[in-house]
C-alpha cells in the first residue's frame, strides 16, 4: 500500500468514525430519562422500538471506552461508556447472575436466552470501562462474569443449571464455533484491562480457545471453518447445520487470531490462520453481484436460511479488518486488493450519505432490503470497531514506512 | 367467471395436483425404511437433510387422507396417510403428551418447541385419517389431543406445566393471532371427521375462536388484522411485533372464516370477514414488483424481519384460496381479478417447470432466492391444499351455472 493511500485511508476512517458513526449513536440512541441506549432506530435515527437489547448496551459500553483508551481521553466518551455500564449494572442481571437478552426502556426484563452473548458483551464493557475509568471494581466484575460464562458454557447438560441446548444432546450432541471465537476476543480485551494483582491466566485461556478453533472447526480438506460440528469435531455433513459456513464469522475469527499472533510475534500462528481468510474470501465473495454472502453450504448445496444470500453490514466490516491486518502482517498484495475491493463495494452500498452511519441489510444484488440503522443486533459495534481498528493499524503502518 | 374459464381452471388445478404435486412428494419424500416422510428436499427431490419435522408429518397425513375423503378413494392415498400417522404414533409423542418439533430419520427426538403447531397438525392428520379409514380410535386420539392443546394454550403462565411465553408475561403479556386462526381450521377438520356419539361442541368452539379473531386482532381503524396484541386486544404499537401484519396469514384466516359462513349460510359473517381480505390485498400486494409481501408494518415503518419483503409460496396459495372463495360467495368481479392476477404471478415464478412442484422462496423482485422444494416448514400442504380446494370449489361453481 502506498504511503499516500495509507494517509488517505487513515484520515477517512477517523473522520467517518468521529464525524459520522459515533455522533449518530450518541445523538439518537442515548436515553437521558432511563439511562442506557435505545438502538432500534430507523434510517434517520427515530425510534422503531424502545426496548433495550443487552447485547447492544455491552457493545456500546465497550466501544466508547475503547475510543477513550486507544484514541483520545475525551470525557464525553468515558461518560457515554459509563452510561451503558450503569444501565447494565442496574437492570441487566437476573438473580441467577446471568444477563437478560432484552429489557424495556425503563429496565424491566423482557427476554433471557440460552446463549451467553449478553454476558460476553457485558464482560467487554465492564473491562474496557474499568480500564478507562481506573475502576478496579468494574474489572473485577468483568473477570467474575467471564469465569461464570466459561463455567456455564462448559457445564454438562446433565447437570443442574446447565444451559439447555437447542438440539437435544442425548440424540445429537453438537459444538458451535461462536463461543470459541468470541472468547478469544473477550479474553484479549480483559487481558488489556486487567492490571489487578491476580489476573486470570489470559494467554493460556486464549490458547485453549484458539486450539479449540483449529482442532474442531477448521477443516483444511473442505477449505472451511465450520460453524457446527460434533463434540469431537465430527463433520455433521448430513444436515444443513453441519454444512454451514458463515464467511464473515470465519474472517472475524481469523483476525482475532492474527492479532494474537502479531502481539506474540508468533509467525507460525499467523501462517496457520491465513488459510481461513483465503477460504472465506474465495467461497464467501459473491461472484455474481459482489459482496460477502451471509451463509454458504460447504458442499455447494442450497443453504436453508432465509437470509443466506443477503449482504449484511458486519461480515464486510470483519472482512475489511481481516484483509488489512493480513496485508500489514504479510505485505502480500492480494490482501491489499481484497481490502480495497471489499471497502469500495461496501462504502458504495452500505454507507448512508444522507442520514449517516451504515445500512445493515442488502438483497443479494446489493439493493437495500431494510433502511433501518439499528435493531436487536445492529448497534454501535462492528462499524465503529472497524473504523477504529483500521485507523490505528494504518497509523502503525505509517510509522513503519 | 366464465364457464369456460371455470372448466379450464378446475382441470388445471386437478392435473397439477395429481400429476405433479402429489407424485413429487410420494416419490421423493416417502421413507420406506424408517417410515414417515423426509421432506427436506432440494430442487430435484434429493435429500438436503434426513431429519423429520413433525409439522410436516401431520400435514402430509392430513393432505393424503383429505384427497381420499374428498376426491377419490384411492388405496395408495389412504396408505400414504397411514404412513405419516403411524410415524407420528411411533415417534411423535413425548412422555408429557406433547409432540416433538423434529426427530431424526429413525425417530429419535431432536427438538421440542414452546409452540403447539406440531400438535395441531397431528390433530388434523389423526382426524382426517380416522375418517378415511373408518378408524374411530384415530378420531378419538385427535379429539384428546385437541382438548390437550386447548387446555395447554389456555393455561396461565403461572401454573405448573404451562408453556413458557417468548416474552416475559410479567413484563409484557401478549396474545398471538396464529393459535386462534389455526384452531378454526383444525376444529373444522375435526368436526368433519367426528361421527362418534360424543362429539365436541364444534360450532361453539369455532365461534369462540372466530370471536377471538374479531375481538382482539381485527382493527378496522387500522385496516388490519394484527399478529400480536395485548391480552385484551391492546395495540402494542411501540414495538415492531405489535405493528406487524402478515397479509398471507390474514387471508388464510379470512378464508377459514368465509368457509364457516358458507357452511352455515351466514351472510353476515361473510360480510364481516371480507374487509380482512380487502385490507390484506391492498396492503400486502407489492406495488413495485407484484406478489405478496411477507410482513408489513401497519404504520408503514420499516419491518424488522430479514425476510419481510421476500415472496414466500404459501401466502400466495392462501390468497388464491381466499379470492376465489370470495368471488364464488359474492360474485364480485374484483375478487376474480385479484384471483387471476395472483395466480398468474405465482405460476410464472413459483412453479418449477423442470423438476415439478413449487419453489418456496423468492426475492422481492421475484427472482429465486432458494431452489429447495421442502424444509422444516415447506412440505405437502399449502400448495396441494390450494389445488384441491380450488378444484372442488370450481366444480361446485360449475354446478351453479
């Protein structure tokens, strides 16, 4: 990448982050009456639903503290992070220590699900906020919650209090990729925040999750990272679930692991993870209309999800992160070419020039299927994280020139 | 409708039913080794997944017995119905009397859900099969299961064994349209099959469900039949769920109620239900590309479901039934025009001229999004039911000329 392009991109990501993405959420999503954020917004930022997803509270809490920690010490960002963290503290926890999936605008519980992502995003928020505010108690909360998540996730289904698997484990035991993937990133965040005298053994815990990814889900003979396998990594190829690949998800995993390799200067780990990125780009990029398909079938059969061929915003953010990081680590031109191609395709279709931020959902042909800006899942996370990550990485690349 | 068109359509529906739809399922879905039907099929009829959804077993059991009862006494159809019913009997029931959502090919349980549709479709199958086979025990099984469904559905969430609502009822109690709608049809089927000395009070039970539809879900001021309301019909307009309209679903309800009015020669009931059809056609028909949108927002806001603007096969089948029945009952030309328009649009896009049966899923613009023929929900039901219903209705219309 030329120095000129690096300068241009770094400035563009920073400007989009600070002049568009963050102001969109702070001005439209902040609930000054009941606390927390209402992120279920239409194209212009008007409320589509007052309910508060706890995933998104955690993500907003993390994003704003990360900006404070890594970009600038702006008080308003620290306050915006605390605004999410306070809401989680006040209304997020059920009596069993788990976190609700969604609550009403004033904090009364609506749903609790069998997945642990509300808890995971709360760990991220408590950890990053604790670091930003110098608040050790928040970091300790994050650590306790992380241990609780790991314990619950590992608890056999036959034991009391275990999470009920979606498919009956006595008939078809299964293992999903997402918990390994998200734990790598959450533990990385917690490691960066934990300056207490008794840190968790982060490197070893991260190694265990990376090992799980490679041991169970990565199938070089199929050129794929599978979403769901048997308990020992068995290929469940008879079912659509067992054949399912989510290329954006796989690329997100790939850059989490690449970032770990970079930190440890472990080139073998980086080399080991690059094929996941290569496979995902080859199989995930839509040869017909461009963009990254949401789900594909590893045998090339018809995927079953309604949305399989839609283009969602976040796989594009994760692909942009993964290709830029791969380019910066390897110097390989093809990653630069993929990065530019995905970025160009995405900006032309997802970025809303009129009302700011990104659209989230396109039809296969790239036309808009929804013009909303947020819902139970889309909030201030994948896009601002990508803008911040790429800006900081490009700044680093400048220094290396 | 001209006599010539009636003749042509009646023959076309019968031919499509008997030469295409039914042979597709009987030849590709029948599991001669383990019993029951594997309906998760690709475009050509090859297996995409060996798992057996119990919804679809019930629907296939009903469809084949209905053909036997209403069209011709073909032994192979009775046997095909029994093939489903026997599988449900052998592998469908959990120890609590409920029916699993899906089992493996050899009948081991995979999932059980909090909804009662697996049970409902089993009632239909046991009732219609019992009538076809003259098997009173099957009809009694259907009646027991129907009473169980009604009792479970009515059981307060605070009582032991109650089904867990998706959204916590202590925070936001809600009432869904689908159980009222499906009970009307299930009770109609059961009434037609029950020649035992102690029938349930079917007319009164049906009246209660029709009353529920009009009292809680029909909102003339919004020109809509809503999917979800508060416990006393309150409009939950703050949330996307409360603003959600499913036009195909509403038209299905409309023709179930019209059929009841027709049977009872109750013109007031027919007049009362016609607006539901009118609203659904007006708001559900896509002005841009034609076809019926899957979900719309009653306030015209952005619907949130991924698939909101997809064109699914079954709303088109239900719209075809509803418009033809409305035309035959009222003689109004506009229903004939709608019927012809929807039929033409559907046949041009859903019917698979190469491998038979219908595709199930189109993008908004009418292009194919999936080429599969069956999955956990799509099976031998909406299409053959529509073909049979329209054929029989057209035959009746002939007689009236």
